[in-house]
C-alpha cells in the first residue's frame, strides 16, 4: 500500500526547469547584445594619445652636462642639456680678431682716399697755375711776334717766347692728365673703402651667427611634460638634428579610436562616448567625438596597400576618430600615452 502511494507521487522536474532558466538567460543575454549592438558602435582598436616632442640639438658637439633623468618632469624653457662650447668660443675669438683686422683695413682705405682727395686738390691747383703760365706765355709770344715783325727784337728772343708758350702748353696738358689719373684713382679708392666696409658687415654677420650657435649649446625644453628614455650620455658626441630624447606632454590627452568603415555612417562630432581603460576596468570615463579622419589608417602607412594589381581581397578598412576626454584633470594620474581603451558610442535615433 505504501509502495503504491510512493510510486504515485510525482517527481519535481529539476532538469527541465534548469534548462528553461538557462535558455531564458541565454535569450535575454542575446537580446541585450543584439539590442546594444543596434544602438551602439564599439571598438577596442583604440588608444590614448598625446603630443610627443623630440628634443634635437641645432649644433653638433660633445655632451657636457645632462640636467634631467629618465621620466623626469620638466617645465617649458627649462635647461635639459648643455654641449661643450669650447670650440665655438675659440672660433668666436678668431672671428672677432678678424673683425678688428678688417676695421684697420677700413681705416687705411679711408686714409688712402683722403690722401688722394688732397692730391686731387693739388692737381687742380696745378692746372690753374699752368693756365696762368700759358696765358702769360701766349701774351709774351704775341708781343714778341709783333716786335720781331718790326725788327725790334732778335729772332732768338722770339724763339724763346715760342718755347715758353709750348712749355706752358705741355705743362697744362700734363696737369690735366694728372687730374684725370687722380680722379680715376679716387674711384678705385672709394670702391676699396666700400669693399672694406662690406667685409666688416660680413665679419659682423659671421660673429652674430657664431654667437647664435653658442646659444644653441644650451638646450631647453620646448614644452612642459615628462622626459622619455634618454638616448645619450655625458661625453658622447651628437650630430645636429639627432634625437636626444622625447618630451611627453602630460597635460593634454585624447583618444584615437579606429572604427571600421561600416561603423562611421552615423558618427559625427559632438556625440557622447563611453571610455574604458584596459588598465583600470573599474573606472569609466566620458568623452566626445571631436573629428573623423578624411583618410583610412592604411593611407598613413609607410607603404600603403595597392590593390590595383594581383589578386584582390577586400579588407574592411578602419577610419581614425579623435575623441576628447571629459574631466581630464581628474584622471590625469592614470592616463598614459599608448594605453589600450575600449570605446562605446550611443548612436542617435
């Protein structure tokens, strides 16, 4: 009787209930995923970005002192490195000595010009004197010629008057030639003065350039931030333009998210963005879309892919999207350039 009653009792359907619960949970999870994907665009191909500024020397030389260490914080205009300036100082002394020599050449050239101007005045005075002598000789010859016609003087006296006239004429011609030569010499000496003065200007420009190079031996931080890994050490020779280290701007950060090309149709500047940093999954950041790139990421590659020849395989391209971070100062201590992030954008209806 008891066995019959026991067999008639219905067992509780545990397995069907569990299966039903799991099925409902799966359906609910799938519905949430599908609903989320229909109203959001997401990507984990994103990273934190900031400005990286390389510190480059403008002159070559040996490193004298390094004022910073790896990962030090620096301010804009702070001295970070100094090169040995002994060679530049020696060249500067030589240029200044050359300038003094050139200044002495200018003084000599001006003195020679002044002497030539004085000689020019003497030559003009000689012309005036020769003119007076020639006029007198001409009058004497004319008088003696009339007297000789009346036999009042001898032929020798007439010949002497004629000789004096010819001599005065030659002296006048010689004085004019001396004046012409002096005038030509003046032009040459004036050119010499101008040339010497231009050499002075060249020397001064070279000195200014060398003094500018001297200032380049002291290298200052172009902006505030943190020093990256140094690539140099004291005593090392560096070439002009070779990278010494990089300064990371730690005051401004943003996100660059690479969305697939079929995800950007409804994206536009101003849309709110949810940001999760992989290193800090419990911290949720907010941001806004700032701008979309006008080219896909592949276009910025060193060797962009070319599908014009060979077998073509269509690959979904990605478009970089710049995202600003809200309340950046609040998360300043956790943000690092290059960190991986996950971004989610709620699409407008």
